[in-house]
């Protein structure tokens, strides 16, 4: 995603004289209050009681109270988030889900197919975050993907997903600031190992998150990243792309390798990099360059950023390297997610998500 020059007033900007720990706690209070739809005093109370550990504090906030008197004293705003979609539930009754129309080719889960979603969920934008998070959860509950690649995750959002997505194991690329994450459906995807590859030249906390998994007898090497943002950082972004492609090439030949993430790439940058290696394909191009899912960052259709100029770019991309014994896993379809505007008047993210279905040849 293109980094915005300003995300709105941040607590740490309130005073340059504050101690670093005070600034950190102000930010934690702001993040907690945004996710929980409560005021900062309530946020501070829960954080203080849980030693300023965000995940513990959020879990404490969302846990049912132990007696009726606690119910009466609990902030009323919690009801909004307690109606969120539980990702372990096949059916959703959340009002957000009624706005979501699945593609015609959605199928029931079986061993002959594999599906994943990649999405920059724009966790850094705290505006309307609870409703936007519910919408993302609705999509995950609807499609029940085997794997989810996420970018721009923040600690409160990650804690929220861990609470609501108990059927997934979540591996993160960091634990502070903002980061990437890979969610694995534990009933189908078995984690074998994980690895974080640093980008030495990054100025934006970027890295490459990798996991080695098995699905229906197939070995897969899955990767995600959020490559350096903005046109001015093209050189570093190209270096990061080269690192991604190198890591894909180094994976065992018996593994199917999938990279999915927010690349921030312009087509000419891929050309400048020398193009993709012969054994690595761009899934969108492989599927015939379908026009309906060409642009994943479209400021003409998506008004979240309020940018007056029209920008249409294919920032979010999927790279695929087949296993040496070709034909076991083959990309079949690609669709955009998050196109429906929510009740708050905004979309789940400033990026569209990508849903990819692949066939497994048994």
C-alpha cells in the first residue's frame, strides 16, 4: 500500500517532552479504544490490569463477565464487537455478511481443491476499524480459505483474529508496529516450520514471512510480504522482489511454492528486475489476465483514502512455482474481495482482497 503522509493525529505527537514509555502507553490506549469501541479511560483500565499487554487486555475485555453485576458495569459499547462473526462458525448472521455476494464458482471444501486469500487489511487506518474488521471476518467465514495471507496487521487486530479465528493457527512476521501474518486452517494445513527473512535495506519494517506446510499429501512453501511502499522507494522494492524470487528458487524442488502479498510493484519494475524466472509464474497472467481482478488498489472505485486523483494499480500479486513433478497443484480462478461498501460508508480496506482457488490433482 502507498504509505500516507498522515494517518491522523497520533498520541505520540501530543508532546515531544513525554518519556518514551508514556508515548508507548498512549498509543496502546488509542489502539485498544479503537478496536474495542470504548473510551481511552476504559482502555487504560484494562491495559493497566493486564500489565500493558495488549492481547491479554483484549482477551479480558471480550471474555464474558463472571456475574450479573459485572454485566451491568461493563461498557455498553462492547456489544458492538461481541456481535462479530466467529470464524469457527460456517454460517454468519452478521449484518455485514448480508452485503457480501460470493462469486458463482464458490465450492464446498474437498481434498481436490485448495484456496487462499491475500489481503492488505489496512490496520494502520483506525477509522471504523471494528466494522471493517467484522467485514474481513465475514469474508473469511464465508469462503473458509485454507490459508490467509495478511498485510498491515497491527497487534489489536491480530489479537482480535486470534480470539475469533480459533480454527486457524496464526504466524506473524513481527509482534509490534504493523506486520504480515499467515493464517493456517488447522483441520487441513499442517505447519512444519516457519522462518522470517529480514530485508536489510528496509526503512518501513518490512520482511519476508515463510512457512513450510503440508496439504492433502502435498508439500507447500508459503510466503508473504509487504514490499517497500511509494514510488520513491522503487530501488529497495526491487531489491526485496529479488530476495523473494531467490527464496522461491531455493525452496525444495518437491515443494509447490506460493508467494502472495502486497508487492507495491509497478509493471516496469518487474521488467527492470529482469522479469520473473522461467519456472515462476504470475497467477493473474497465467489465468489469462482477467480484467475483473486486474486492479487491487483502485482509488476510483475505493474511496477509503479520499484521494481525488484516480490511481489503478495491481499492487497485490501472487507468484507460483510448481513442484518438480508438475501437475499436482494448478491455479484455477482468481476473484476480488471487499468490493461492498459497509454501513459506515467505507470499504473493509483501501485494497481489494484476492481469493485464489487451485485444483489438487489426486
